[in-house]
C-alpha cells in the first residue's frame, strides 16, 4: 500500500473519495467503460431483435448469442490479464485498455453505419476482451491506493457506479437506436465519444507500480487458468470468498436474464415494465453497496455477508409469493402497471433483494483485496472472473433446463432463493469467520450501542498482542466487532462449557488455557499455540487479569503476557502490544453483577439494562514488545478506562 494511501484516512465518508485524484479519475474511467459496454450491447441487441432480419440469428437467440460472446473472453483470457496486471504498472494497463476501447468503438461505429451484424458481433467479443483486461486492474488497483479502512467504501462506490453505469448505458442504448433515421448513427457517435471520454479521464489516474515486475508471463490460458485457481486455493478464506462472489453472480444472473419474460408473461407488462425492473434492481444494488461503509464503521466488515444472504433469500422467496397469483390481463404500460398495488410488493421484493445482494458482495470483494498477497492479487481477481463467468453460464443452463422442465418463472425465483439459503449456510459452516463476525456485528449494534475509539491502533497486517480488561462473557465478541481482522483468543477453558458462547469460541478457534496447577500440559500447550499464532502473523488477544472481574474493578495483570512475548522472541517475532479497555460493560447481563447464594453470577436478568445500552472500547497506542511489562500494561489499560 502506498504512503499516500496509508496517510489519507481522514475523509468523512466514501463520497469524499470522489474529490481525490487517487480515486476519482479511476472511478469515472470504469464508469464510462461500463456505460459504453452496455450502451453498445443493448443497442445491438435491440437492433437485431426489432430492426434487422438476420436468418442465422433469430431474435429469440440474439440476447443469448451476444451474452455468450461477451463472456467468452473472460474464460479464455482472464488468466493472462491477471498476470499482466501483476507484472506491469496498473495505470499503464488501464490506458492501454482505454486505447483499445477507442479502436473497438471506431470499428463498431462502422458496423452500425453498415448495419452489419457480423462486424458488431466481432466487436462484442472484443469488448468482452476489453472488460477481461480491465477486470483484474479494477479490483487490484483499489487496495494499492486506498487504506484498509477505505476499502469497503471504495468498493461500495465502484459497485454502485458500475450498476448505475450499466443502467444508464442500457437506457441510452435503447433510446438512441430507436431514433428514426438517425438511430444507428447516434449509437455509433455515442460509443466513440464515451470511449474518448474514458481515455481522457484515465490520463489523470496516478501511477500504480507493478507488484510483481519479475513475473514471467505464461501465455497458455488453460495451464495458467488452472494455476490461478490453485493459487487462489492457497488461502482458503479468500478462495471460499471467491466462490461466494461467484454464487452472487449466479443468483443475480437468474433474475436479470428473466426480466423480459417475467415482465411480459407474469406481470403482463410491456418493454417499459421490463426496463423498470432493471432500474429497481440496479438502484437496489447501488444503495446496498453504499450502505456497506455506514454499516461497517469504515472497516472490512464481513459480518454483513450473512445479513446480505438472509435478505437475498427472504425477498427472492417472497417474490415468488408476490407474483405467483397475479391475474392474467392485457399487456400494460408503465402507468397501468404502477396503478396496481400488488405490483408494488413485487418491486419492493426486487429492490430489497438487490439491496441485500450489495451488502453481500462488497465486503467479500474488500476481504479478497485485503487478504490476498499483493504480488498475486490481480491473478486471484482473474481467478474470480473465471469463476464468475462459469457460474453465470451455469445459471443460464440451469434456468433454461428448469423452464424446459415446466417450471414457471416465479418457481425459478423460489428455487433460487432456497438454493441461496443452502449455499450460504454451507459457506458459513466452511468459513465460520463470516458467522462469527455476523454475531459480533448484531451484538454490537442491536444489543449494545458500541462505540470504538482509537481503533486505528489495531494493525491491519502483521502479528500483534491485544491486552484487554475482562468484564463479561462477551468481551471477546465485542473485540471481534472492533477488529477488521480475525483474532485468536486465549480463554479460560471453563468458558467453553457455557451454552452458545462456548460453541462460538470453538468456531473462533479460541485457545483454551487452564492454570499450571490444575493442568500443566494444557497450560504449556496454550502458550505454544499462542506463539504459533504470532509466528503466522495473526492477532492474538489475552485478558491478563486471568478471570472475569467480580466487582467491576480492574484486577492485577498476571505474567502470562510476558511468557507469550518471550516465546515469540525466541521464535524470531517481536509483536507490538496493543492495550485496550472495555467500558461500561459492568452491570450488563453478561457481567457478574448479580449475587446468588453468595456468589457473583452473570446472565440472570436478560433486560436489566434494556436494549442498546452504551458500551465502549478504547484502544491505546502501541507498546513495543521490549518495553511491555504487566505493570505498564495494567497502567495503560487503567488510563484508558478513566479517559
């Protein structure tokens, strides 16, 4: 990550990025490219569907042929595109791709003037190649110029911009090509102008140096595709996130491909109604993408992914119930369609479904960017593009097979919603971090009003030891909510016997520890595991008091943290120590504030402080490992408690 990116974490929100040179020219470049892609493809589709009689490509097949030709380069050339993006300056590649776009659009303009479908089909393939080359750059550029806390907002802006550009491009393409006498000329001029605008804006994108300039490019797409997929599998969380994103494209492609038929056969609407469905879907995706930064406190919050998956399934299934019983009638225009209240439920389902899809996809993209090795990041993004293409093709095949088997379109939506729930459940079992973060996200927003101060001190990469006061049974969950990275906790072995919480901590791979007196082997094993966590470059959290406080006061820190630091030093690691203080948790349901039979106990009165009680986490400045002592760390935590 560049120095400027690390230093520039002060913008108020994601929209402020549009005023910064490191982001704004890139955003408008990709916006113009997405708009041009869709203006060209949609205008061509309308032309061969309504205006030309092409014997070898009947209107019913036009959309399928154009879509397949556009996706084909993703399968053939994504692996090569990923290598080129890692090997060369990303800005150089962006400008080359925009130069290529100008050449393709000039050829397409000639095709529109001549109304030549063969030339235009060739241009569809070439624009697919253009998008294939741009895809890895699009997502590899952002983590190189944005700080970790800006990634979610930046990805949200790009996702929103892409879908708005798709929408505007398709609307413009449909309107321009339908103009009497001048339709083809108007589309030709618009395509060339958009390409020129994109190239002009790209000139302002700052340099983004190569991350692996010594890479030797393998030009064999088959062997390199296989190598990219194996490379992605090297980080299991990243690879399963790639599969999760590809599933989202499968899910979205089912709905997008069925809009024309759904509008005509189920909703009994005309082309305007089909366009309205596209508008609602695109706006929903855009809103969901933009909400991610607000809901994630400007960090990569993968807890939003289960929330998104739940919403996608709920509203896809409800769309079936909202649309299955609509009465048959004459074809309606937009006004007549909107006049019927039953159709508003359909649009609400579609809008909310797509909004939750935005919440689902943006954190996954940000996670992949954050967790991928920088030298291989573009190739992993290329692997994602290959998987996306395969899943979209599978979506078309399965939807076609279901239709052929007699399924109605609402039944396909129901099938997709149920399948989404099953796939999401499976992914979250394979990668429990998603589920853990979701629990932490819900708890820190809907049970407590959780305020974090100083979270910029939590390192975004490399090993570190987090030391915190121990107030309640959910301290670890709140620390999870505060960190953009997974945390491994050392915890008293007895907490694993607590219902639900014990299961969560096992999912989180918490390290159980017993006292040296009770179980010397477990004691030593816990410290050995703790050192291994640091050696692997991860975050380790410890509650140095050794137990949950029974009176709300900070207890003396024990020497376990010093044993961990000594072990890490012997393993060649000098992890920084981050003091933390949880505030106002004493007296909550999960603290040992209640007295029963002379003992302090927790979890007795569920709503003793009501919902949304204010709690906080204060994160202090880094303490070097060589300077850390139990007394110093206790003093720092005590100071944070009184701050």
